[in-house]
C-alpha cells in the first residue's frame, strides 16, 4: 500500500513537471517570436533553436524553469548522469555558437605592448 502511494506521488510530480515545462516552452516560443528582441536575445534564441530537441529541453528545464539537473532528467526520462551530460553539452554548444557570432575586438587595434612586459629600464 505504501509503495503504491509513493508511486502515485512520483507519477503526479512527473505529470506536473511535464505540464509546467510544456507551458513554459509555449509561452517562451511566443515571447521569442516578438520583434522587440534585442540582437543578443535573438542570437541566443537562434543558438538554442539549433540544438537537438533533447538538448534544448534539458537546457530550458534547468535554466528557465529552475529545475535541478536530476529533476530535469526525471521529467525527460533520463538518469541524473545523462541529464547532467546533456545539459553540459547543450550549454557548450550555445556558448560556441555565440562565440562565433559575437563581435570580438580587433587585435590590430590594441596598443602595442612593450617587449619587456611593461617594465621600465629607467632608474
């Protein structure tokens, strides 16, 4: 009897988490489609959209829905380790995509550095 009660509680929690995740994704998709996004938000949204769906889901559950890695993995039906791995992979892919797009300062526009590392030879 107690085992059934615990199983019912777990299923109920998983259903609530899935519903919460689905509703958050729907709201977010509407918000992300708005024209009022600044360029950085648009680039982040595009980088996240290019992720495989499984990676995108775990990233959204952890970052936007404030679930732990273990909770997100449970919602998606993964082990905690698999959820953690997918999260780290997805985060790295978004970072790589943004690093390619983000304007970096031109190296040639920096002032020349002294050869002696900035130390003065004057007494």
